């Protein structure tokens, strides 16, 4: 698709002479804005020797590759500034060319995003009532930039998940210290209204891994961290994927969980502990639940538990076939079956009125193959929305991950991010930011019934003023069971289904995945929508009790 030509991460592409260079010279890495005002796009230029009459062309294109602005200016020195007129909300590619006469001497490309302003309700949101977050690696250089927290805020995200490994805290046997960088950034995040879920685990060279001496040593580390960070970080996850990182078998993990839970609660009785750590196979933790947690009576040693329900390249709503498992498909619908009812068991153990909400602490779609940039954007935003529409199952969702770890298109870990390695936005950043603006902090009102199982209609907000999140999936649940090859992300980008809803008033407002709104008339108490695999958001329908699905046309 045309979008791909803008994913060069602002690298310089010198051409024939090798002497000319062109690069974007933003004063920082922030290329996302939420106020639609005129901008100045700065460039640094290496002028070729003996070439006169240099010009600079900047073309701004939308996500489909359609030019929306273009400026050509003469170049007189080693820097230039190109004006950019206010843009509508959305993702844009910038393509710059430096040339003389008819010859292009150098090129550079990057991406930018114009977002709608955050809604007024965000000023009063309690992060504990918010559901969306991202996984980060704040100790790494590509995160260690002043723009990271503003980019989280601009996206409307109120949670991050990061590591605080045992080895980083206990650097000498029996001696503990929180790295100052961890403390400082945790405080800055908390001040910005962003809560942290920190992972405790990964082992320590002073304590033999997988032996009986490890759990007693793990407890004081957990207690120290919880005590030292109380009021700054109050949520902890015990280990990350214990099957793969500092490997712990289903039989070994419960002792670590019990020790970690006890330690955290000693350090901070008000802290929240997430167990399981998203263990495999499949990220659902089943083997760890029925093979360790239940037999060793570790249900009470967590306030909730986490899953890592990776399904890529499939979509989250229907996932992939899993013959022999407690459910026919591994997807967001079947979490309770695949986790053997652990949510209910924890609630019973702690005398809670309702099952605890499961924490999805990792899920993501690396770009590659059928998962194109648009497909990633769809999968991410729809997973956010689907999770939020099912509070009876889920409490919180952390996308993996916020920033790509590198620039190699063949390396999976370099392609999960909402942001490129240089912090330039991908379409998925825009889609996620719009999803948070539309539904974050709004309670789920339920799903609108529809005979077509591919049609997703989910209401949020209040009965008097609901917001409808609507889209269609690539395949329905039952159809996926019959044909497991269906339902890959990006496999049906052009899919379209007409739907009619009851509505009051003269019109409704429909907002697309980029945050662009339009008015759709209400005729005879009904509004006609054309749904696709991109989410749309509808407001102004009237009281939700009056919304009834009419059969798809």
C-alpha cells in the first residue's frame, strides 16, 4: 500500500552525487500534536559542491498516500523551514526531496500525527478507572527521551508496564536499592497521571534459580520494592512469562508467587498483586493454573492474574483454533474457559461479590506478512475496544509495545510498536489514541444484538448519552470454528456491511478511526451506517434503551 513509502523512519536517502544530504531537524522527537495549528517543519541540509539553484519540496500525504499539501521552496543555506498548514485529525506521511533543476539529489521521509484534543472528562479521570496501557522498556535508550511521557499522555494512556528485575535491586547479596532512574521516572509518570505495573522477577545470581532457597530470598526483595515505592508504584506482577524468562515450571512458580505476594503485602498492604505473569502455552496460563496454582493452593496469593493472549496474525475477536483445549478458539471471548475459572476462584477465596477482572499484560501485532500497518492499526484499536466492552472478563489491557525496539523490518521485536524507533507515529498510534478518546473512562453498557455475528456493536457511557463503537470482524466466531484459516488481520480490509440502527434527533455524529467526524442524517427514526473493519464511533443516538438492531440489509 502507498503508506509503506513513509516508513523510512526519517533516514537520509542520498542519491547519485553522494554529497547532498537532507534530514528532518525537529528540535525534539515529538511529531504528534493535538491542536490543529500551522506548523514549521525544519530541515538540515548538506549542500552539494558546485550545484546551484537548490530547491526543497515537502509533500504531505494521508494514510492512503493521497497528497494533501505540497510546498516547494528555494534553498539558500544549510537549513530550511517549510510551513505546514493546519491538518485534519489523522496520520500523515512527510516526503521531502532536495534537488536542482530536474534532478533530485537527496530525500528523507517521516510520519506525523494530528490528534483531536483530549475530551474534557480526561481532566477528572482516575487512572484506577482506566483500562488501556502499553508495555514499555524505559531503561533503554530509545525510551530514554523527554518526549516519551508526553507521547503517552497525547495517546490518552493511563498505564504502563515495565520491568524492575530482581538483579537490578539486589546487586549485592542481601543489600537492596531502587535504581535512581527507576524511582525518578516512576515519580514523573505518577505526576503525569500514569500508573505503573512493575514486573518483579527474572532471578538473581546470588540465589540458585529453581531451588528451594529462591522463594525465601524473593520475598524480601518484593517487600523492599513495595515499601520503597509505595504511593508511586502500587501494582506489581510476579514474574513475566515464567515458562520463558528465568524459567520456572508450573510446579516451581507457585512458591515464587506466594513469596512475592507475601513480600509485596508486607511492604505495602494496599498494593495490588497480579499473578501468573502471562505464562504460555498460548499466553493463557492454563498449564500453570491446573498444574501448579490449584494443586499448591496458590489462588489466594494474587489479587488478579495476567494473560498474554497473542494471536497474531489472527484478529483478537476470534483468534486461532486450539483443538483439545477447553474452548474451540483461543481468543478474547474464551478467556474464562482457557484459564480454568481462575477469576471466580480468586473471588471466592477473597470473598468478593464478582469474579476479578483478568489483566491482559501483553498482546500485540508485529507488522509483517498479512499484518500491514493498517491491519496493525485495526487489530490494536479493536482489541482495546473489545476488551473494554467485556468488563465481566477483563480489568486492564497492555499493548505490546509502545515503541519499536529497532529498525530491522525482518526482526519481529522491531515491529510491534505504536511508534517507530525514532518515535514517529504509526497509524496504530492514531487508532489507539482515538479509541482512548472515545471510550476510556466510560462504563460499558453492553453489546447491541445483531443477527450477523461479524458485526460488533458496543455501547459505552450513559443510557442518556451513549457512545457506540462499531465495526465488523473478518470472520464470525462460528465461521472461524468451521474454517480456522479465516480471520487473519488485514485479510479483508475492504469488507463492508450495511447496518441500520434506531436513533432520535435529526442526525448522529460518526467519528472514524482517525478522529474525523461527520454528521449522518436520521430518517424516520433510523440511521444507516456502512461498517467496515476500521472502528467507527457513533454519538447522538439517544437513550440506549431505545436502540434496537435492525437486521443487516
